[in-house]
């Protein structure tokens, strides 16, 4: 199936499964095509997925049937909510307003620090083309001149990072993008891949329990948030390299009650802090 047609089928699925249905004029507007062509797309969809939709004459639109099934999109609720947020983000890059089905706002765009365009272009080029960078990096302790091989862009705790091999220290590190003061491609070193980044490829199962010091109503609210039923704990599977970000978020002190919402039952966060102290 051609990419354009697959994209249109995925959008039809989204309208059928998560929305109130789809019409040819709506599809034409979204993809900037003639109404007749939009109708042909709908007919092709009906031919390929005959049990997925039916025409509702009272609403004058095609709606999902009870037998609706799809491989084009995810039917997980969180995936759809992420999709809504992603489209809202895309709207700030180019005009995609007609793609979103509900109004959406996020605090992330206010909390993310500004990025330096030239540095970002260099960093992204280095990741894509597997090139080594020489950077000037300002950590909390000092400013260093270092050489790195970046293999992934990471977003966590409202900041963008890179996961990279530190050539001087001979291990993999996380570097905050806004703390890179200068970045240049260098040919003096050979790029190091993620293959030997053990913490990137190794996953941990973290178990967090609701803090018993919280009022009963707050505990019950957290149970409802994560569909825990009567359970008081939840398990999160993450890359070992992402441990610090997860711990920082899960162990934060709640502004209202002055205590942590969750406690690290497996002591993984404690062990990370202990290791960091030993390194110092």
C-alpha cells in the first residue's frame, strides 16, 4: 500500500474508532484533496475493510460498526492521548489544526528551556550521520571540553538530553542539550555506537508504592489514577539509563502534603544515589 493511502486509511480509522465518524468533505479538507478523490479513498477503504464502517443516513457520515478492527492505528487509550498531544505539538511547527479532534494544552512548552538552533542542528546531524562531536559542556560543577559520540535524543523531566559515549572517560553519559555551549563535528576520533552501552540496553523493573503517610483520600486518588484497584504499588519497566529521570519524577515531594507520593520499594533509586556519591 502506498504511503499516502496508508496515512489516509489510518486517519479514517482514527475518526471511526476515536471520533464520531468520517465524511468525504472532512477527509478532503484534512488532506487538501478534491471531494471526489476523498470519496474514492473512502470507497477503497470500504473495499479493503468491508466490516469496519457503515453509512449513517441520519448523520450523513460513515461510522464504525461493532465489528470494527484495525492494524493501522493503536486502540490503546494512552496512545491516542499521546497522539492528540503530538498533533498539538506539530501545530506549532506547521498547520495541522484539522487533524486534532479535541482542544489540547500542555505545560511542557512553558517549562522546556530554549535551545540554541546552531548547536541543535549540529547535534542532530551527529546522531543521524554517526559522527563524533567536540563540545564545550557546562555541568553543575564545571565547564569541560569533551569529545562524544551521541546515539539517541532523549526527552525527560521537561528537558532534552543526548545519550552519548564520553571518549575521555570511556563510558556512556547523559548530557543536557541546553548545557552544550559549543558543538563541532570532528574527524579525529572514531564514532562509538550504542552497542556497548549496557545501561541503555538493560531494562529494570521498578516497584513504587503509595506513601502511607498520605491521607486516605489521596492514596485512593492515586489508586484510581493508575487503575490499581486495591493494590498500593505499581511496577514500571524502564531502561537502566533512564533510571535517574524516573526516580526524580516518582520521588518528588508533593506540594500540598509535603511528602513523596511514591516510595521506591525496590531501593533502585537509593542505589543510584549511592553510586553517584561514590563517583564523587
